[in-house]
């Protein structure tokens, strides 16, 4: 048999231990590429890519159209939650979503508008809402989220202190049998993939979080979850990247790409032209429009959500709480509490619908002693970058030799950012990927 006909099986070993690959570790192989790298997007994903790439000696520039970290990574729930490793498309999601559509205060909404991209996205979403796809997505997301969670620990305590990272776990209290059944179903689904939860009776729920005032019947608790200040995470990662040599350019908006054959040569921005040998597109919900001039169809739809930060109340929650029955997350902060929720599909529209903000506060009030008119510190909205199969898009695109995509992290951007940054550095640097990159490859949508 001629050598061209021989099939060589290459077994790739993915690094799943937590010990080996912190960027500054002595003996870490440096990047095989000597190219300058330009990262478009200074959200948590772009920041993590910058951190891990500079950690391996790469010369990196990060550009952002606004202040870094002021996109979707600014006012989110701050939860680092392997326990939430579920995709948006789940069995029954279409039916449930359809029912919520007619509730003006419901947690899910699709703004009626004609968009061919949205129709295609919804059709793909419907195809992915199966039992089989859910298990594939949970398997993939837990691998990335557990790796991401471990990487936060590996960065070191003095750094995670600056991110205000706290390891108090994540609590899912329930008031109804249906809610508790669902919480148990989620816990049992996650267990085979290494995410360990505990079933609690009502006394145990109140022991962990005495601030819950309503009558709960039980809940689940995930000790491995953590929470942090999302903006501090971005700022800390970028500061570390700068200390490792990165340049960070805020208020620098990409206008267009300069291309030759199958390569990108430069980007033209509102602050001049930036040349580089490698490009990383980490533009969150803006990635589809940024990729369009490259002839790429990146199927991401923006899922708007709100973060409502209110002044502390009495008794104050100490542990992050996910109220699945009302679809609201409650995160304790230094001098306030953040309530986060809703998923509205309406393109890149960033307007605020006050009745949905009120519905979030109302949902949380069913569990906590939140006053009728709480003192609002800030109302924020962010656009979650959602893919139709519920998995982020991470990897090189076959169409362009020197482009890597890192976007589409939906409800889990903070949770998955560190592992994404590490994986991007592995792929560009030619190292063994820290997780199997195949489920994330951009080509799955071609
Ligand atoms: C209400 C809410 C609660 C959430 N809670 C959590 C949570 O508790 N835990 C969790 O893990 N995730 C959570 N998420 C999800 C998380 O916020 C996102 O997945 C994450 O922020 C996405 O990060 P990103 O870097 O991909 O996008 P972004 O943070 O949006 O960054 C993209 C960047 O690209 C920049 N950009 C866009 N266009 C251009 C251009 N032309 N030129 C240059 N730059 C450009 C933008 O300015 C932006 O800064 C939540 C989201 C919402 C909305």
C-alpha cells in the first residue's frame, strides 16, 4: 500500500489536570508563532485570551470600541457556575418559550421583526433541542466550565482577590415540587460529567442561606461554584496581560479588515490601522457583523438580559442563589445585591424595558425580603452572545489562515472565559489543547 493511502491514527491527549499550564510557570513552552496578535473585543473572553497568549510570550494588542469590559461582561451576575452548564436549546425549550412569548413580564421574549438570520438561527435551535444534543452539550460545557473554574484557582489567590472571587458555592432553592423535580433532574444530569451537587431539605437550604424568607421545600447546592465581580475580572486579566507586554486600546472601533488571498493583513479602526500576523475575533454579540466583511456567517443572536443592582436589605443573602422557578440569579456583592435575568431576542437593540426590570425584582422578592421600592444602584442590560446549539465558537476558521474565533458564550461567558483563553492560546501556539476543541469548531455551522 502506498504511503498516501495509509491511514495514520493520531491519538491526541487532552490535558485535563489542573497542574501543568499556568502561563507564568517555569518551563512552559513558548509560542511556536512569532506573529503579533490582534484581539478584537475587550470583554471577558478577549481579556482571557490576552492573558494566556501574553503568558506564553506572544505580542498582543487588544482593541475595543468602548471602554474595555463595558459590553456584556460589565454588569452580569458574576457567577462562575459549572452547575449551570446547560445549553439554551433543551428538550421542550421551544414549547416553553412559546408560552412565555405571550407573557409581557415573562423571562423570555422574541421581538417580532423580519430577520432571515433569526429565522435560520431559530430553525437550528429547534433542531438542537433534543435529548441527544442536550447530553452532548452538557458533556462539552461541563468539561469547559470545570476547566475554567480550576483555572481561576490556578491564577492564584492574590489575583482572584482582586477579582473579588468568593468560593461560597451556588444554591438552587425551590418552592414547588415541580421546581424541585427540575433541580434534581439537573443535578442528576450533571453528576456523570463530574459536577457534584447535593440535595437539601428545607432546613438545610435555610442553614446555607438564612436570608431566604419564603417557605421553600428543598433545593440543591453545588459547593464548587464561585462568584466574582465581572468588571474586576476583565480589568485584572487585562492588567496582568499588560504586565506581560500587551497593549490595550479602548475606544478603538474596528471599521474594516484588510485582506489578501486567504490572509488578514490588518484592521482599519477609528484610531488607525493595526497590522498583525494573527487575529482573534472576540466581539461577543457583535461578532456576526464584525465577521460579515470576511464572508463568514457567524450564527450568534444577542439575548438581552438585565442586571439590577440594589442596595443591601435585611436579612442580606451571603451565598449566590439561582432562583430557577422565576429565572433570576441573586448575587451578593460588597455593599449591594445584584439581581439578573430575562432573555430577549431583538437584535442588537439595547433599550431598557422597565416592566421586565420590575419583573426581575418581583421574582427575587418572592424569596427575599426586598422592599417594595428598593434603592436601585444601577440598572444595566447586556447582550449575551447566543449560538443555536448552545456551545461557544472557539477555533480557527478554515476560510482565513490567521483568524481564530472566540465568541458565543451565552449565559456562561465569565464561567468559560479562562478555559477559552487557555484553549485559544493552545491553538495559536500549537500546544496540546487543554480540552477537546472539536465541539467548538466554527466549521460546524458551514
Ligand atoms: C443579565 C446577564 C447575566 C449574566 N450572568 C452571568 C453569570 O453570572 N455568569 C456567567 O458566566 N455569565 C453570565 N452572563 C453572560 C456573560 O455576561 C457573557 O457570556 C460574557 O460577558 C460574554 O463575553 P464576551 O467577551 O464574549 O462579550 P462582551 O463582553 O460583550 O465583549 C465583546 C466586546 O467587543 C467589543 N466590540 C464590539 N464591536 C466592536 C468593534 N467594531 N470594534 C472593537 N470592539 C468591538 C464590545 O465593545 C465588547 O466590549 C450574563 C449575561 C447577562 C446579560
